[in-house]
C-alpha cells in the first residue's frame, strides 16, 4: 500500500521529469532501506554468503558480545561452506596475515612516493596519475587495517554498522579506482610509444587532471549503494557479528535483483575493463619497442614485469568476481566466495607493489624515449 502511494505521488509530481537517474536510484535505495528496517527485513547486497533473516526478538544475545546500536538483525540457516569459511583458519589467519604484510610494506612505500612526487618530479602530467594512484592505495591500506582487526577477532565486527559500511565502501571503491588509474597510466605510455607525435601535441597536464578527477568521481558515485545498505548481521550459529561477509537474501526483492545486475556491471567496468585495456596497451608497447631500431631492452623488461604483476594481481580477482556474480544471478550459488576472498588478497598486493613499479619504470632509461622524426632529428618524450 505504501509503495503504491509513493508511485502515485511520484507520477503526479511535476518535477519528476527533471530528476536524474542517479537521484532516482539513490532515493529508491533510501526508501527501500527504510521500509525493510520497519518490516524487520534487511536490504541485501549480492557480494557475499547468504543467510535467512530471523526476527530480532527471537535471538538470544550472548552477554559477552559487543552489540552495536541499534542491534544488528540476525541471520540463520547458514550453509556449511559459510560456517567453515567464517570459523576456519583461512579467513581468521591466512587472510589477515596477507593484509598485514601488505600494510607493513605498502604504507611507508606509498608515503615515500608521495613525498618524492611533491618535491622531485618535474613532469606534472606523470605526477598527477602517480599521485592519484598512491592516494588510492593509501585509502585501500587504511581500510585493510580495520579488516585485519575483524578477521583476527574470528570475523566478529565490534565497531558498529556505520564503520562497517564505510570500510566496505572504501575498500572496494579504492580497489576499482586503483585498477582504473593503472589502466590510465598504461594508456599514457601506449600513446607515448606507439603514437609519439600525437602524444607530443596533447595537453598532457589538462588531460591527466581531468582523467584522474573523472576516475575518482565515477567510482566515488558507484560505491554509494555500499553506504546505504546494511552490512553487519548477528549470526547465532557462530555467536558473532559479521561485516559484509554474510548478508540477507530476498529473491523477490526488486532491490536484490537490481543490485545483482548493478554489481555485475560494476565488476566489468571497475576490474575487467581496466585489465583488458592494460593487456592491450602493454602488448602493443612491447611489440613496438622490439621492432624499434634502437635498443630498448631494459624498458621492454620493465614493461613486461609491470604487465606480469598487473595480470597476477587483477586477473584472478576480475574473473572470479565476474563468475561469482554470474552464478548468483543464474542459480543463486555462493560457492565461489571463499576463492574470491583469496583472490582479493592477491589483488591487494598491488598496493605495496605500485611504488616499486613507479621506481622501476622511472629508472628504466629515465622514462624517456627518443623518437627519430622525419627530418632526422631526435624527439624526446617522457612517459
């Protein structure tokens, strides 16, 4: 009845014709979340294990558990794979150990790169992209510190619902942002090597500035749903509160079906598309330099190493992420989530490798290519 009244009001509102798609989507999510909370249901997010929602009054709270305010809704009927993953050593020991390794090496390395970019580098166009990448990596590493706390405490979230939403959005948003920025760097190098005359005439500072702002704007907007949905749930079977790992499922909910498709598209745009672009760019760069009359052996090796690390970090995550969502949409299977979580750990390694890749690419021939023009003059290009 309430839904019908909202639709009737929206249809008669004369301002409805000028409301953008993004505004309509956000308003729909907010209204759906409010209605679900009042009815005792939860707003689902399809990147996780699933459980059946039970009324809050039927759940007996353990006195030693730290309960957020308001108390988290409860989920029951967890699958065996869910219980095994959340209580096993993979998620409580291996995953946090990898995250700690990434944080210990990634934070000082990215801070050092930021200091270097602010004081030493002369080419502003190159500095903008690397600065954007380092900031994105630091935000990702910041979110990892909270995830380490969560996993080491047996996948028990004690920091409240608001913190869970912020950490989840920050983690995935900066994961996508880093992948897109790396793709932009590969495009810049591709144009410089394969199309040097075009690259020489481009307004590089303006282009890189707008590209960086565009990447942050697109993925900042894309993760807004993560802030609007409930992420933490009390699990009576395990006597703990999960954050994002186990969420409610409602196949009849329009929001659930829509978010499945939405996150599937976001996976393609945020992970698979940058991966494909980078593969194309680095293959063309390596082929072009091999066909050059000059000796670019060091630069070819550096480009090949960058290409290989990009594949190792992002290829498993992109493929498993896509297949995981595809299975959820086709048959509701959640069996790949454990493998996906390990692939995400592998993907996070890029946050501590990016600074070293920057140093490697900067020192290989000084990041300068010398192209012979038609008049026989040497043209220097910084990539």
